[in-house]
């Protein structure tokens, strides 16, 4: 692994732009809308997570498998592939790369269990092992993935972040793998965005605790760290503090260098409640990073939480069926019929070439058996 993220294949080859992601989704979006496609992807991410939990993987293994899954689908559509095979192979490959080896049969067994009521998993060890080579080719053999967990840990240590706040930020990072931010931004920017979201949650809780203490006498602090659902509920249902912090951060960043203090008593008073008595808006504004990127990542997370409110796992198989449904046949002219075989032989990716070869061999075997 490269010691420096900026010299790694992750930074140089797998930080993409939105245009490429939009291009990759074009075929799928002809059959479903963006919210439905996001829910379908979330369903497969959840399957990867469930298998990881059952096999007791470290979180980094699960995250790497999801990143491989995402990278594969920057070159292929879900409609033209089998995501269950892709997901299983991504898990298998991630286990190798993250030095958490797992027998291929165990992964297949768990995948069959996860899909038992949803059509099953019809691939054996030879098919999964064969597909691993096509996955490697689609990933261009760049397999090192940098994750934001380490950056968050370092930032939390510097800020002396409370365990509950660190836990919530960790949950936000887990949630971020349901979005495409890992394909668009550097890991340390995602970690900063998670901390930024914690500022929003912290401000909400400070306001709630203040108002409740005024209405009730002797309110004690609720025990236990926040969970994933509390993160989404606080952020998605209470956008006012989010926009307020956005405005403050824009203002402070534009005035960077004009004020001498960074969160001390000499700092101009800014609304909101800090973390560990720090002025977090000033802290963010003084960072040597692109503030706009932090806000963009935050908006991606807010969009995810809005979709998550309506997410129903039981409804996803019907969405997948709609995505996979055959396209209604359109009447074609004789000239188009002559051009069709030539067009179908042009496949852009190794996976599509492999599928085309299997189809050709299947037709040839059918002809010879007659």
C-alpha cells in the first residue's frame, strides 16, 4: 500500500467526477428513477453488510467490498449484470486484500442464505472464482482502498472528542458508503464531513436539552451512545441547523485570516453550541481544505437520509424486477435488422464480452445438439 494517499491508485485512478457516474447510470435510469435505483443499491450494500456481520468481518472489509461493488458499476449497469454475483465476488476479493481470508464456500453459503426467499443464488465456487478475474479486470487491478475511519480517529484524538460523538460520526461514515462520496472525494474530506454532521446533531441536541430543561425540572442526560437511526432522524427531519451552519461556515471561510483567534475568548460570537467548548464553525473555517466539498458531501448524506425515510426492504425485490423487465419490442425496419448483429457484437467491458461469449457458445451448443 502506498504510504501517502495522494500517490496511491485510489487518488490517481479512482477519484471520479459526477459525469462519469451519471453516464454509468444512464441505462438503469431508463427503467427506474434515481430514488428507486438508490434503494436497489442500498439493498445490495445491506446484503454485503449482513454477510460481513455473520462472518464477523472487520468494518473495513465490508467497506472495501462495497467500494469494489461501486467501482464495478461505474463501468456496468445493474440491469445487464447480476449484482448478487458481483456482491459475492467483491466480498471474496475484499477478504483477500484486507488480510481477512475466508473460504469461498462460506461466502457462497451465506449468500444463498441471504437470498433464499428472493430467487436464491445459483452460482457455485467455480463460477465465483471465474468471475473474480473479470472483477479484477474491471477494477483495473487497483485494489488498494483508503477509508475515512483512520482520518476520523486522528481528528477525534486532536479534538478530544467524546466517545458518544465519535460513535455517531463513525455511524455517519458507515452510512456514507450508501452514497457515492467514496468515488468522488478523498477519505479525509469524508471524515471532516462526518464531523460536520455531528456538529449539526450536537446543536440539535443542545437546543432540545435546553428547552426540555426549561420545561421540566431536573432532566438527567440520557445514557447510551446514539445509533444509526438517531443520526438520520436528527438530520433529515431538522434541516434548519444544517442550513444555518452552512451559512456560518461560508461566512467564516470567506473571512479566513481576518480574525486572529480560533475559538478562544477573542473569537467573535457565533450562534450554536460547540463541541468540547470549541467554536467548531471557526475550526472548520481555519482548515486548509475546500469548504465547498465538505458541504457537498453533507448534502449527499442529507439526500440519502431523505430516501432512507421511505426505504422498505420488502419492496426492493419488486423494484429489481421492474429494472430487469424486458424492454418492449419496437418494430424495426429490414435495414435495422441487418445492422443489429453487428451492434450486438460490440461490447465495451470485459464482463459484457464474457457474457456475449457465453451466449455465443450456448447458441452454438444448441445448434450442434439438434
